[in-house]
């Protein structure tokens, strides 16, 4: 009889799939930027995502109201992500390249363990630290040229690190919400609140330019991919990952984002794909695997104990 996959395996698959969609999101966003500004892109992305998620909850019977005692928590978490995070990420991408943007966003796992330890006392093992450092060395290899120069604007880097800071705080807040609500409910409400936050900016800054654009099939496809895959399904999968793996270990998978982005950029945006990028990809994947060794060992140890 064929052995069934452990439930834990599906958590890993969920984490990797979320990173794949987020890695592709830099490509899709670059395509949308050909027609729309960052504010319009974010607003439409969140609006379409909210409609998709609330329809899904209504059809499947998974709708959950936010409890009164959690109102402030959901508002603050939505302020950091999607509002602050998407401002940093999209304007950072505007002044940088898809691959470099993805690489900087992938530094989130380096900051998250420290924040998780300080705020919620989540333990960080030496195995985790080793895996993170190996992954980060791969990231550095991918983003820097041989002469150690970085081909991007400083304002782009600053905005991207603002997105990193926002994502770290969001991860801590998200861990608290997963104790009370389903992943799809959390993402739906946060995207809806984010849509409301971006609405005034869209109406004041971009409405007239938006009405002048005639959407192409390429634009619509990229926008729907951002809304459904990157802003809906990926966030649900990531929320599930945080619930089962913890903040630090789930965020380590973020190091896979520049790997997926680099490969997609080569085929879709015709960005260069050098031996340095290939070496960086190998290091990134190695680091992610190392961070999971201890968890697998602990699982086998607990399994053996249960058989006695």
C-alpha cells in the first residue's frame, strides 16, 4: 500500500507555493507598471482580491466576523500589510529591478527571528541561524556585481527595506490572529481594510490617469494574477505556514522568492541570468533545507516516543 504523505509535508508545499506566487508577483507588477502607477496597481490588486476572497467565503460557508476585541489588532496588522508593505514594495520595485527587489524582500527572515524573540519570545535555534546566514550569502551573491556595486537607486533600496520592516511587524501580529480565525478570513479582512486605506490616494492621485488607459490582455492577466494568486492564495498559504511552522521558520521560505523571480525575469523580462545568480540560487535553497533539519529530527523523535 502506498504510504500517505504526512500532514507536515503539505505545510512545506504550502510555504513553497506561496513563495512561488510572490516571486512571480514582481514580474506581474512590472508588467502592470507599464500602464498603471504603483497606487493604482495596489488599489486594483487589493480590490479584486477582496471580491474574490469574500465570494469564496460566501460560497464555502467559511465567512467569519472579526470580534470586537480584535478590531484594533486587525486594523493595525492591515496598516503594516497591505498598506505600508505594498507602498514600500511597489515604489521600491519602480526604482529598481524585479530581481533586486525580490532579493531585498528576501532579507525578511534575517530580521524576523530577532523580532519574534523580542516580542513573543519565540525560540531561535543555531540551526535556524546557520540556514538563514547561508541563504543570505546566496542573496548577496545574486544582488552584487563582482566589483561589489549595486545597480539600483538608493531610494528604491530604502523603500524596499521599509517594506521589509513592515512585513516583520505584520508577521508578529499575524501569529496572534491565527489563533482565532481561519487564514482566508484574515487575508480577506486585511485586504478589504487595505482597499479602504488606498481608496483616497487612488481617487486623489490616479483616477484621471486610470480612466485614460485601455486595458490590454497582458495587463488584465497580470493584474488578475496579482489579485488572485499573489494577494489571495499566497497569503492564505503563508498564514497556514506561520500557524504550523512558527514565524521564524515560515519566513525563512521567503529566501526562495528571489530564486523564482530571477528565473521568471530571465524568461519573461529578459533579465540576465549569470553564473553568480545560479550559485546564489543553490546557496538559498541549501539554507532553506538546513533550517528544516531540526524540525524533521524533532518530528521523528516524537514519533518514535509515541510508539513505546
